[in-house]
C-alpha cells in the first residue's frame, strides 16, 4: 500500500488539476461552473468567503444568496480549516514551480528545547500527557486553548492584512482585494488566455495578470505566510476545525521516543507548525492539511487523523499500555488512562 | 522600554494599518464608477454593480452566446475581469443565466420587451459607416435581423432605430457587415453600434 504522505501529495495534485480542468471546461461548454472565486451549478454555488464578505461590506447590503453561500462555506471551513490553502489554492504550486519556496528559518520554531535533556523531558511529558489530563479539567483546558488560539490569531500578520482589506473595501465601495488576489489573478489569466485564443479578444490582461502574480508569489515569497487575507480569514475557522489534523505516534517518533533532535516535520511545514511544541494544538489551527509532515517524517510516525484527538503526540495501540505500565512502575493492575 | 512594549507597538502598528487602509480605500473610490461599458442585462447601476462584483467570471463562463467577456485591464484597473458585452462573437438572448449564477446578485431581472425599465444600451447608426447610407439599397441586414422590431427602413431604405423598442441586444451589431466591406480602406468599425444608456443620453442631448 502507498504511504499516506504520498497518497496525500497525489490527491492534492489531482484536486488542483481538477480545479483547472473544471474552470476550462466551464469556459468551453458554457456550463457556468465558474472559478474558485465562485463555483457551482446554476443557482447552487459556493463563493470565496473573503469576496462574499467584501461584496457585502462594499455594497452595504445584505444579499440573501451571498449570505446563504457564505454560511455553507463557513461550515466547510469549520470542518476542514485551511485545507483550501493546500488543496485548492494555486499559489503554493506556482511558487514551487519557480522554486521560490520561503527559506526555513533555522530552529526558530523549536528554539526553547535545543539541549538533549530538555528534549528527553519533553518526550517524557508528551508520553505522560494523555494520562495526566483527567476529564474534569478538559473544560478548563478548552478555555485556555481558545484564549491561546485567539492570541495567536491576533498576533498573525494575515489577520491584520484581513482587517486592512475589509476596512479599505468598506471605504472604497468595491471589493478591493479581488483586484490583486493571486487566486483570482491565476484564473483571470486562464480566462484571458482562453478569450485570446478562442474569441480573439486581445487585451493586456494576458500580460498584466501573470506579471502581477509573479510580483506577489515569485518576487515576494512569503505571500501566504505574511499577507494573504484569505488565509487570515480561514485561520479564524481553522482554530475550531479539529478534523484531519496530523498526529504523532510517540512510540516511533525519534524525538518523542528517543529524544533525538529531529525537526524534519517542523521544517517541512509551510506554516512553520512545530508538532512537538507545547502549544502544538494551538499552532495546528493554521494547518493546511498538506500532508508534508506525514510524507517527510523519517520514521513515518505522523498520520493525518480523521477524528480529533486530545493530544497531538499520542501513544498508539500496544504502546499506550506499555508506556502506561512503565509510568506506574511495577503496579501492573492499574488500567491505563 | 516603551519601544518594545507589545501593547503600545500593536496600537501604533494597528493605527498605521487602519489609516493606510482608509487612505487606500478612499484613493480607490473615485475610480469605481467611471467605466462606461455595456454590462449584462439587468446589471445594477454601475457603482452598485462594482460594489458587488467579485470578478469570479461565472457569468462569463455560463453565457451561452459568449457575448459576455471579461473586461481587459485597458478598461480600468478596478474594472478588469468584470463582465462586459462584446458583440463580435454573439448577441444577448436575455436567457437570464448570468443573473441566475451571480453569487452576489449584482445582476437583476430584466424584460427585453420593456427597455424603458432597464436595458443593456441602445443602438445608434453611424451614417458615415453604414453601407445603406453609402449606397442606396445596398444593405438592410440589420433591419431583418432585429428580434425586437426596433429597426425599420426610412423612405430611402436606410435603417432607423426605434429607440423605445431597442434593448441593446446587439444582434444588429453582430451581423453588420460594414467592417468587412470597408476593410479595404482600413475601416474596422461597424455601421451600427450599441452604446450605454449614459452615452446614448449624452449623444441625444448634444
């Protein structure tokens, strides 16, 4: 069987290819599927949540169709968080094509635990974590987690970009971000090329759109990390989206089981999420479900888990029992958990 | 160290960002409603249309006659990718599909037989280009083609537009052969053209 990481990569490529195919088919056969800015069949459609909010703010009117499809999109975002960013958005692929992925900034994500003793301690803590949280304080943990998520959202540059975009849109009276959105510009390029070739419509758009894209994604590498207000908006929902998050199997993870300073998963992550950090569950609010950590892990200890988990680093199957009995020394009669 | 105080820093950066976004927004405002282009039938008034259109191009992709096309950047940076009508490929049949698929309701319903309650635009004849004006009895294709009987012949068998019946569907523009027949002398324009209500009124007043 193919490894989960490879399967995810293949599925992502296929999904994005499908998006492009749908956009072109929609132009060719007048089906009206549209572009990711808004797609669907006839009166049943989804629309870009940011575009929808912008349109509502700019027109200062509550448009029923827009509100309904915004509600549906919100439901998706609450389930899958920022999956759009890895599965539908063309920006990462464009950047990768030009080999302009942002550089990994050293061990910034795991700065506070460089010496082996701290690592071992952390490993021990991680191993003990599932057992040391009784159900009674799960509510308190939830509140603490929500506060930490909120702090993280407020500190994120993309949240600020989102705020600036919405204010500017309200003042301008036109969805301003749509003008420079890399997603819109990508499919605008596809559309303008289509109209150039098929309808002989000659416009400068064919040159201007790709040029704008190049400035945003190729010259400036960190669009997705620092500026994208769509990511900023999805982050808000992402912190509540618990499905399909990556989880570490502590029994095989080099770091959790042997205390080795492995940081492969953290450096593979485009969002710079450190799964071993104390606040990993909070950081995972920004997870795009891209599966790179799953793919890159040298011991294949990371899996995308469908259901939400209490802890990011978890023991699995036999390992749980083994670890639990180790914790309690000779007392074999105590049940784990 | 007041400079590194996170609250103060946040406040300063936040204030600057707010100010910058207000300036950008206000700077963009004058350019919003300036385009004088043919919008899909039933489109809201230009400033309201621009407020709602998110440039998703769904209307362009659903249009069965391909009369809708995205405006190029030449038409204005703010207006690029918004839908406009181009009659080189087709004319509008008022099929209503663009209204149906618009996710922000920027396009409303319209009755093609009641142009006074809203229309794409109105046709105007260019007497210097229309073949019937250049040579008597030479052409009258548009009069036969008009689906709304808005075109008729005058005493000299030259086309006349009935402004009250014309809804700007563009069928006359699509089939006008003037650009073909005058191409030897460098003429690319057609003998009849659909212009926006705004331009039409301005032309009437002049």
